[in-house]
C-alpha cells in the first residue's frame, strides 16, 4: 500500500509526515497523534544527500570546516581580525543594547553617554592637502559681511573661510552685523582672538586684517558687492563669483550666513570644523570671565546642567507661537514680528503641534524632572531677557532651587560686557560648552553650534526636547499620574539625548551633526560579559598614528587616527564629484 510522504523541517527537528502509518521502531521514537515521526535532532547531526539514503554528519564537523575555511581566508587576506569586523561587532552589541533598553526600560545615565570612547573629533588636513596661495598670487581679496547674532555670524565666518579656499582668495577679517535686532557694535576683534584666527588657518587660507591701502588706491572702481543665494554649491562660487573676483580684485559678499551648501567634500567639511572648533577662539577677557563662572558652578557642585532657555521676546515673536498672555502678548510679540517682513502667517496651535514652539521654562523643568534629574541638581540658565520676567521663571526655580545665571555669579565683572549682547552670548557659550549636560530649548543657531561642538569634543550629553511629542504630554499633564507622565517623557526623549548614532551620517545640518569630523577609534574586542542585563563591551584603543592629530586642539586629547583621505585642491575647478564618504 503506497504511502504519501513529505519532508518538513521545523527549525528544531526534522520530521517525516505520513498520511497513514509510520513505522518508527528502528528509531525507537514515539509517534505523535498527528502521525509525525521524529528522525533526529539537528543539534547533533545534519542531513545530506537525497533519495532513500541519509547520512549523518556531526555539526561539530560542519563548524570545524567553516572555521577552517575562514582560517584560509584570514591567511591569504590578513583581514579577518581587522578593526572593521571588531567595529561591526561593537555596533551589533550597541544595537542589541539599545533594543533591550527600550524594551526593558533600563535606566539611562543622564549625565554621560556610554559610547563617547568609541569616537573622537578629527579635522586634520590630509597629506595631499594643497597649501594656500600666497596673498600676492591669490585671485583677489574677499570681504564678508556676516549677519545676525553671535552664532549666526559664527556660521557665516566659518563658511567664509571655506569659500575663500574654494575661490583661492585672500580673506579679509569679516565684518560683523551692527544693525540686527540686538544692535551690538562689537567688531570681530572684540569677540574673537584675531591673531590666533589668522595663524591657526595659515595652512588653509591667507587672511589679512584689511585690504592694503596701496592696493585699494590702485583700484579703478569701488569694491563690487553682491549677495549669493542660500545654500549655494561650490560650483556656483566658481561659475558666478570667481569671474567677478578676478575682474574686480576686491569683492564683498553681504548678508553672509548659510550661503554655502550643507554637504561639501570631506576636506572642505574638515576645514569647517577647524574654523569653528579651533580657530574661533574668544578674546582673553571673555574666556577669563566664562571660566570664572564655570569655576563658581564647580565649587557648588561637581556637575551641573546648562539650560539655554531661548525664551526671549524676539524668539517667541519669530516662532509665531502663543503662550496664553492674551491680547497683551499678541500685541507685543506682533509688533516685534513685523521686523521680519518675509515671515508667513502661522497658526500658533499648529506650530505647537508640529514642535516648532520653544518650551516654557516650566515645561523645561517638568521635562528634566521627568527624565530623572532631582531638585537638588544645579542649573545654570543661559538667557537674555526672559519674556514675562521673574514670573515666567518662578515655576522652573521651584522645580530646581539651585538656579544660577551669569548675572548672579559675576555681576560686577559682567558690567563692561552689558552693552554688548554678542559678548554676553559668548560668555554663556563658554559655560554651556563646559557643562556636564547641555539642554537646548529650540533648534536655533546657538543650539546647533553647541550641539555640534559637544559631539566633536567627546559626545558630551546634550538634551534637545522632542517638542512635538512633549506638547501632547503637557496638554494632558494635569490628568495623568506623575509616574505615567515621567515614563512617557522618557520614551519621547529617546533619540534626543545626544548619543552618537542619533543621526545618520550626512543627514541633518552639518553645524549640528558634523559627521565628517567625528571618527571612530580603532579598537580591540577584549571582553564580553553576559551576566549583566546585556553584555558590556570593553574596547582598548590602539596606538595612535602620526596622521590624525589636531594641533593646538583646545581640549581634544583622544587617540588620533583617521583613514587615508583623498587629494583635494581648490583653485579654479572642482573634481567631478563634490562629495566623499564620511570617515565616521
């Protein structure tokens, strides 16, 4: 009598299913009620061949053959135990760890990321980096008029150096905006160390304090002035700006902020980092006062949070948001908003739902307490004039009584700086950069610049509110138990705590996510301990190489190593490809 047979592999055992009977006596195994016969366990043997004949092969033998094959590959290529495989092993461990933390609510260290030791800031010139032109042989003098407040001007200064490199031009120390909302009369030399700026970038771009008088007198026409479109590609500068520069010899670019594309060649991105994180050093008076405030905070607490509230009237007016102040608030902020003629009409409720509105000081405090910061935590609040004054700040101060500002810690020393908003912002910048945790309250220029710098300097903890999700939670706050509220805040803030992998390489604004300038360290896998909630990985840095060191790095003391970089030389033409892979 014929018997219909079918093979089925369940993943644990190999079974033979019969439609009628099954003679399994030779295997001495029990037949289930579904008429299945267990043949053997795959943990012990494997089946090979076909037809009516079966052969058993030990899995030990199979694994041995696989290891032998890998050994041969290693022998001939020498790459089996490379740092890349170790790196990917680390990435797998990290991803598994993150998954477990999400699923099991493993507490996150609020003060320090667990992974900064795997990365370091790298902005070195490659061995093939072309030297700058002699000022007398450059294509002309480039004048830059930066716009906005301190950190908006900072982006303009950074990109001005890169544009000068692209154009093979001599850069004149940029002019700062004296006519913006803040009406600050500070010049470049009042905020930044000019001599350091020139000397640090001497291997990149020739920089002078002003166009030589003799040269200016020789010009037939006054310097040509133009404004380039926002986010212009390097090729635009070569096609549209360079011919004018070479003809007129002196060219001024106005309203210069974010006038250069976000995605550039690796060498130009690293030049951006050298300018922003090394060349732009504050003057001694600003540095000294900023450090004095940091020391005062450290005297009171071994670690502290710096909060950039950004709850000033201009910010609220620009955002188009509403905070419940009635007609008085609408009229006051509406008048300020008129200063930006191109701002579109917005829906305050719509903006809040989209996460475009800064949190109130009270909401910032609730977020921090929900994350797990206790009320004895020390807060340094970086801010200008808070809209609503002391009344607006009161709920935050009740949540965190150890509340300090630069005015509270250095009122007398601060007096010479009071008329200059950019210099005051520079002092806040130093304290925020030195803090253990930096909390932003909007994604403005200072938030982006500092977030990028803190990533570059070792992925220091930086918390950015997930305003879109938090808004919905704040609306329900009074109807939800605190424990539930805190749990939901923690969930909403996953991916907003300044961890290394929060943004894919090449995504986001470069000043906030300088991925090209953050390198992975070579390391060795040394231990894997599965007795914890999830294994902890320990990696030991290898010896540093000669290529990869930041000169005068102002705080980057990690292992220095980067892979070989391509040759880039910008004079009058660009390579066919204007982007290269990131080294991190």
